[in-house]
C-alpha cells in the first residue's frame, strides 16, 4: 500500500473502524499519513489489535473510542478524541451500519430505531458535532451509503429506507456545509457478504446480476473512499457506486 498522495498532518475519524470495510479504510488512511481515531462498539479485541498494529509503524498516530452511536453522548466524545489525538479533525468517515432483514410482517419499532439510528441519525448528528472542526480545517465527510438506497433489497425495507435517508444526507450536507466542507458518499454493492445468514445459493443469484461477475472486496471500497477524500476538491454531493455494474441491471 504505497499511496501517491499524502494525508500527513490530517486526522480522520472512522466509525465502525475495527473490522471489515472500516478496518481496511483505516489502514488506507493511516498508510497515507493520517492520524486515525477508530470508533468501535463491541469489537474491542479487533480494535486494540488494529491500533497496536498502526502504532507499531508510527507512534502517536492512532487512538480508540468505544461507544454506542445510538447514544447522543457518544457523538461529542468522538470529536473530542480526534482533537486530543492530533489537534483537530479533517476527515469524517461515517462507516458504521446495522444490516439485517426486516420482513414487513415481522418488522418491529426496535428494529426501525436501530437501523435508522446507525444508518441515518448517528451519521447526521456526528456530522453536526464535527462541523465546527471540519469547517475550521476545510475537511470532508464520506458516508457509506448502499446501492439499495435506490433499488430496494427484498425483505430489507427498513434498512433500505434508512440508507435512502443517508444518501439524501450526502446531498443536503454538501449544500449546507459548503464551501468549507465537502460531503460525498460511496455506495457498495456486493462487497463483503453479511455474517451469518446468507446461503450460498443467494450469493450466486447476486453474482449473476453483477456484470463483472465478482463481489468487490474491502480493498475496492476503501480505494473509493480514499478517492473521495483525496481526489479532486471540486467534487461534493456525489455518491459513487462501487458495485461491479450491478446497478445498471434491471
């Protein structure tokens, strides 16, 4: 991982950064020179191992914050941790997400609160909490959206609606935080398969609908996030689909 750009002197906060897509994104940001604040909820062992890995390559360049993003007290703590680590905040990656089926006959208000909480409410209010620092340092926000914000996934109505709110947040905040702060999104298709409940037959059906014929993997998603962070500074309010062409299918 040898980036051609430098984020030296920048500080990034990544929610859900201990595992999967979040951890890969953390490694890319850190490799480019950024100091990283890794938020996690339950994955303490993975978070600590990742922090120690990064500190082994560059001292004083990584910190952890544990918290439930559905708790409003968590949001200012995350921003404070970034300021404490390296004096400010330049990059906010709203990566943390809940994802599971909610068939309409079985959906509950608790599931609604959880899915909208992690995918819409927390990213919005975390952006609100970060706005002063991001404006001061002319930073950026990248939201992890989903191609199912536009094309619903069967039996996942609440998740899809929450991600649709997340997608509108990208556009609304890009307008309201301009000109100091850029706000963009990355919308994965099939990347890392969800843990625990997807059968192989269902995976094969998804792969049939992807023109490139394969899932993305964490690296491709992290590279797209890095493009939104380090690419042309005239891009804002945009959502980049990283789905192997799946969203062009009927």
